[in-house]
């Protein structure tokens, strides 16, 4: 039996479960998501209850081939051949199983926690020591109550070092993670404000984090950070570093920038040592010092530690979805490759529905802890289970084991150069391409060749942040309330299928767009969920029916037109939605028209009303609460009349983004989530960390010029230099969506952490900023807006709303989608 293979009978005993065993299956894979199932036969599905009840997806997992389940209660219907292990707490059972698995292995384990830098330190330590050690670690940032047990489950007999990070957000969580990880060496990274909201004060949070180290033989930490916690760590042996206190074990006393590298000198063990770090930002410097201290404690000679640290590579924990050549989509994950992160990337590939063809470009996988034939059989089975259509393997090991792979199309190359020379012959067209490679293969060259070339102004969209916002609003809903996501106007400027794929994957109930052509684009991109069309037009009825889109009927004229069309085309019971005007006075049937509408709806066989809705005009504003309550009452009255005449119940929805937040009584059967998905809600304070902005608009400096006092800048000579200084011309203008109203100091941007004003008029393709007080050079990044320099600030600068800023961003601005 393999080291992570257990009989279901053994699992039952380990987690102290009830239930009958039908067949004593072997399990080796822990499953928590019915959408992410590969080798179902050896899978054990944990029906976790969080924002969604995992028991609702047992049938889906069973249909995928899973036959072993850990549940709180058995299913209502009999599933032949399935084993159900019944426990009081499913999450606790998952953690208990991982804890047992960890106890079987006698290996050194480094446990890492802190507010910031956990994942970077973990990945850098892997880079630094993988040549000497067979290391097991969390895939990406799997550091939660669920992520840690799934990570520890990877330990096998060949590993001699584990590096696991642990993240917490509430009191009482760390004990569970410590029991699973059981580290003998601890690392505390930077302590900041992340997750402060879950604790009464900073001390409570720090003490909770320190619980990870309660059984460690040593703790590595910044001497300065724990000065107030000496009594709390008195029983721990420590190895400290500091940039301020000489008594630290590693005292960094000199810091200098040399040719874009950071040169450090320090005292350690009575000697002066040095280190060169290939980064300049403060977070990277601190994280690198943590790694330096760890290597020194573990006995690496100082010269060898310096040599290895100098070769550190940036850590990219995010997948990037970009527009590719020949109508392709490119998922760029070209900086790391292991079987765990490959599975994560393949799951993301399978979320993409815009192209039927799925392609994987994969390099050899290093330091897996498995024998080559075992490793590549696992990789081949994973690729088979994810239904990859075209497989391109790069590297001598993949060439050697190419017979294991059986996709419809497969190609193998000994190195990246050979692949690049063959790209044209591979004929990429209308496919989604995942590029997944170990850093040494330099797959960024493949990415550059396959990504569509556009100018350097980029809008970045963080899909994880969008998912966070979606879950925030889901948490506000009463049981059974559905959610409709508004993705009109190119998803408020953020994309079409890219966001819709994520929403469909996460089981939103409905999508809504403004016009039929928007709905058609989503259907053509593989979106199958219901789509409501807010402004259906008579000229597009044919396409609306062809693509199974559901129109909103908001006037008698539109009602008559659609009924005539249905009669002429022998259509009956076509799903439509009714819009009621309760005071917004934009579109919809007014209260006095409801009786007439009911007369038309009675015994009407051509349409079936799926929902009726109205729109709150000022749900975010307390001063208009009386009017909002009036709208709610009007809607309830109209809905009651319409349902009575129809003789059946329909979905009723009224609340928009701010309505979800401020008016829980108005949720009815469904809510419509719009701008809140993108991290903006007028009813939620901007400093509330519950919502995360999902978009960043970035450009770069084209040129820097010294300008004398009194000289003018730009068209119309409206910009005048107040004193001797310098300006930077940046690659964004009103054709990109940076409006002329931002010119002449009204707007500002973020350059190297400093807010600088515009100067002169905004041109079509560029604008100028006053950078007299900033160290800046050509090519430097310029932030138009992001999570620090927020879009709400830009909107207030020109007296508008964030919606207008977002929807004005031109289509020529490249969108890049990040997913971790």
C-alpha cells in the first residue's frame, strides 16, 4: 500500500465515524469540491458546510465516480455502492485524518505564519534548499483550515523536509493547524494589519499566531517584532535577526543598493558576512533576510547562503489569463511546475468555456519526491481526467515517458527552443492554452510568442477578489435567496466571458446584460446559465430565441411585439421577465398599469413569467429610506396582483448591491449584484476590508524631461510649470478612457509610491504628470487606480461615479486576469 493510501475501514476508525462499509475501497485523494474531481475511484469526498452546504453536491460527486463520502448526515436517496462515513463535524474529520497522516512521518517540518510574506518565504526556502532536500509544501497559498490538511496529505516516504504555512483570521484556529503541521522549526514573518478585524486587538492576534510554535525546538523571528512578547516565548529557543539591535543572532548593520540589487552586511556568530539580494522593494528585502537567517541556522556556510540568495527568483502565485493570437486565450503559469499546482491550473483551464479546445504546454517537473515513471503516470492520468485536447510536453523526461500520454493531439520537444521553432506548425487557433513550466525552461518566451501584442497600458482584474466579493454578498442572503450577477457593459469594463466563466463555475443563479448582442457573446463563449436581457429589441427577437436568452418586458408596446412574434413563429411558454416601475421612472409598468397588464397575462400561452422585478433608486442613502420603503411596498402590492392573475408563483427581485447591504427585508426570492462584485458599494465604507477592489489600471512612463519654471506643457499651453522640475509622459489618454477632465492637476497618479498630479491637457493617447519630487525613469510603472489609489477617489476628482470610470476604459486597453 502506498504511503498516502488508506482503506476506507481504516479511515472510519481514524476519524471515529459511524456508518456501514459497503466495499472496503482504497482512498488516496481528499476531495472538497465536486467540480474538481480527477481520479474519482480513489477519492474521499468531504461534504463541508461553509457558504454552501457540501451535502448538496454529493449527487454531483457520485455522478463523477466518487464512492466514498464523509458526511454529517446520509443522503436522502440511496446511492448504490457508496460508503458514507457519518461524523459530527466534517471539517474536524478532515483535519483529524491529515493529523494522523502527518504523525506517520519522521521528517523535519518548518511551520510558517505571520501577517505578510508567508507564501513568499515558503517558496523562496523551497528554491534555496530543493537541491539538497526532498521538500513537500503547500501548493500556492493553501494555508487555511481546509488548505493545510490538504497540503499535509501530500507527505510521502521520500520527503525529508516539509515547509508549511498557516494562515488564521479568527481566535481558536491555530491549535487545529498546529496539530496537523506539527512543526519542529518555526518562522514568524512580518506582522501587519491583515486579519486585524477578526481579533479584539493586536496582542490577541499575535498570541494566536504564536500557538503554531508551541512544540517547536526553535523559532526564527525578527527580534524587533516580539520585544513585547518576551514572556510569551520564554520557553522557546530562538534564532533572531534585526536591522536595529546588535544582540540579534543575525544583525544587519549595512544596506546599500548596487546595480539594482540590495547589498547587505551583517554580523553572525562573531563574524562579518554579506549577502546580495536581487530585489529592491522593502517586503522582498525583509522576506529575504528571513530566508538568510533560516539558512544560517540550518548550518549553510555564509558564502553558500549568499550564493543561493543572489539567485532568488520572483514568486508568481497567480495565474494570468490573457488574450492570445489567432483568437486564443492564454493562461500563463510559466514560473513553477509541480503536480499540485498543475492540478489547480488545470481546474482553472476547465473553467474556461470560450473555446472548445483545451491545450496544455507543460515542462518537466523537478523535485516531485516521486520516481519518474510514477510521477509521469500521475501527470498523464491527471491530464486525461481533465480532458485536455492538445498536449505539448517539453523536456527530456516528458520525451522519455511520452507513451504514457493519450490526448487526441500530443507533441514533445526536448527543450523550449525546439518548441519555439515549431510554434507555427502547431497551428494554435481558437483554443485555450495553459502554459505551465518550471522556471529553468523560460516559458515566459512561449507566453510572449502566444499573447496578442498590445500597448503597455493594462487593466488587471483580480478574479480572487471578485470571488471574495461574491461570497461577501452571498453571506448576507437568507437561505434559499437566489443571486443574479449584472455583467452588462462588458462587465462594467472588466471583461465578458472571463468573469462570466468564474460566476458560472461558482454557481450564481442568473446573469443579466443590457442588450441581446451581449448575451449572444456570452453564449458563444460557452456560458450556459440563464441570461436575462434588460433591453430586448424587436429587431433581435430571432437571435434572442436562437441563443435561449430571456427578455425583460417593460412596456405594452414591447409586450405586443413579442406576443406577435411568438404567434408567428409558433412559440409557447417562452420565459420572460416583467419590469415594474415603483418610482425610479426609467423603464417598467407603472402601478396604475398593473390591472391592464394582468388582463393581458391571464391565460396567455405564448409567454411564461419567470420573474418580476423593480429597481431601487437610492438604496444606499439613509436620507431616502422613506422613499425606498415606499418602493418596496409598491413592488409587493404589484407582485401580489400579478401572481394572483397568473395563478403561479414567480421569482421576485428588487435589491441591488446597496439594497443587499442595507435592506435585508427586501431580498424576496432573488437579489441583483452589480458594482459590488467589483468591490464598490456606496453603502460600505471604502476602508472596510470585507470588499476588495478587483481592478487596477496601470501604464508606464514613455519619457522624462526637465522643464524650466514658466514653460508650458501640452495642447493649448494650459499646463504651466510652477518651478524648475521634471515631467513624465505616460502611455494613457482619453482614447484609453482617461478623460480630459483629469488634466491640469485635477487628476493624479501613483508613481513609485508617490501621488503626483497631471499637468497640461490630457491628449488622445498620452498625458503628462509632474514628477519633480519623484525618482523616476523611462519604463517605470504608473498606477492610475488600484486598491490603494482607489477608483472612488478618481470619480470624486471629476464629479462622477465609479461606474463611469470603469465603463469608459477603452477596449484597446489590454485586460489581464489574475487567479490564485
